[in-house]
C-alpha cells in the first residue's frame, strides 16, 4: 500500500505540474514572450518557438494532465477495493476529487498566474521534450479537433489591436500604474493618425485676421493686442485668406522705417489643407514646408478655420496657455449632480474617454456639436435634449449659429424630463 500511495502522490504532483504549465504559458502576453526570447537565452527562445505552435503546447499539457489524472483515479480505485472493499469507492472518488481540485488545479494555477515567466522558464525544456514524445498522439487529436472546429464554425483569434492596447492603458490607470494625465497622452498618441484637423482647428468664427492692405503702423497695435505671433491676412473678405503675417516681420519692418508699408508686402504664402487631413499628415506638412500654421478649407473651398503646430502639441500634452492669454474654459468639466458641461467643439473621442461613452466618430463629424446636429438632422436649439446611448445631452448655449456648450447627463444619473 505504501508504494501505491507514493505513486498516487507522484501522479497528483504531475497533474499539478501540467496544470500550472498550461496556465503559465497561456497567460504570457506578446510583450512577455518577446522579452523572454531576447533576454533569457536558449530557454527564452524555446518559449517563443513553442508559443508559435500553440496546438503542440496545448496538446502536450492536456495529454499529460489527462494521463496523470486517469492513472491517479485508477490506482486510487484499485487500492480502495484491495484494502477497504468496493463499497468505499464513492468515498475515495470524492476525496480524490477534492485533492486534485485543491492541489493539482486551483493552487498550481494561481501560482502560475503570479509567476508565469518563472514557471515557463523552469518547465519549457520538459514541455518541449514531452511535445516530441507525444507528437503522434497530438497529431491525431489535433486533426480531429480541427475537423470538429470547422464543422461548428471556428473563429480566428484576433491579434493585438489598437482597441486592445487602449484597454490595457485603461487597466494600467485603474491599477495605479500610470496617472490619468499619462493615460490621456498615450491615447492621444495612439489616435494620432485617426484624428482629422477638423477636431483640433480653431473655427472660422473665432479666427482673428486682418486686411492685407492695412498699413504696418496701423496693424501692429491690433496684432499686438491679440497676442498672436502669426496672423492670417485676407483680401476684402475675412474668409478669403491670402497669406500669413509673422509678428517678427512686422516688428522688423517698423525697425527698418517701413511703417507705411502694407501687410501684403511682408506676408507669406499660406498652407491650405482640407478638414479631412489627419493630424499626423499635417505634422509632416509642417516639417516639410517649415511653417507652423495652416488654413483649413471646407469641401467647397471656403474657410473652415486655422490650425497651428501648437494645436497638434496640445492634442498630446494638453492645453498650453501663454502667459498673457485669457483663460479659456476646459473642454469638459463636471457640472454637478454627476453631469458634465461639454464645449461644442470637443472631439467625440475625448467625450468618450472622459465620460465613458461609446459614441461613433464618423469621417464628416468630429465634434460633439456636429454629432448632435447629425442626429437631429437639423441645427439644434437651446434647451433641446438629445438622447444617445448611455447619456442625455441638453443644448446649453448657442451663439452665431454655433453650439457653444452642451450638458451631458450619463444614464446612471437621474434623467431629465422631456427626453427626446
């Protein structure tokens, strides 16, 4: 009986080995595999190779685990009948089930999750050897499994995606690994090639410009009072932008005694871009053209707004307000009772990130004001409510045919009467 009990203990230990190895290998992330392969020598490379053959790894640990459990059950049954009689088989089965569950399943798997890299490094040689030993059986089992999977409609496993990366960043923030500010920066960088300039530009109604035939002596005071280093200049109509004037050129002209000269003499040719241009492409345009401002045109060639290199920087780092500039309201801020006050020109993705919504972002609509107008199929009016998945929006303020601000009330907050 002593040898039988000892063999039973060995089989339970083997079951624990295979259970832990399975959990350790399957819990490795792509980044962990790459790091182990580059830093841990031959064992790291073995881990990388066997992880590329997932069916071989899975077949090895499952066959080994099944053999150990079945053998343990058979030996326990034989010992029970020999020493206690067949009537005690039920008690033995129950006791063995509890032992395997605690010592061969739950405990080793919990340990393997916490120390997956260490477990993989110490077991990879054994698993690799057994994969060669069990290979004929694995081939047969894999072939039958693949056939059944195709019959029931197997879905291909998706690799690492941008959405998955963003979920990882959110998880890191929730665990306290990164700060919320760092999370917003990382998300902004990931979306760098998906955000159109329409989402970050200064709308034409807010653009300060000056007539190109204005004298430098007359324009310098007005330019200086607004505190801009670059100013668009127009021909007769503010929406007909013809160039950009640099404050340094204005000051240099004054110093050279050319105060009576006109702005058109010192203006530079502007960079014109469509509203659909992505900000990563715009950044490349700025570097190529050695400029820091672009004029944004709508689909009809009319002025949509302007965008600067600082707008791109702020998209990643947050707003960078100059010393003497007037404070501008935050794009999104709490408004009491769990609601939020949102500026109409806030990009949709920022609303999703900050409030936790899943509003779709379309090619033609980048801001929350445009999104709500598209839902209504007309221009909204003040105090009007618009229901969206997960929230209720109330139009707070409209000025110059533009939605200035809206109030967002998440669904978990008490709904406002008169919901649309």
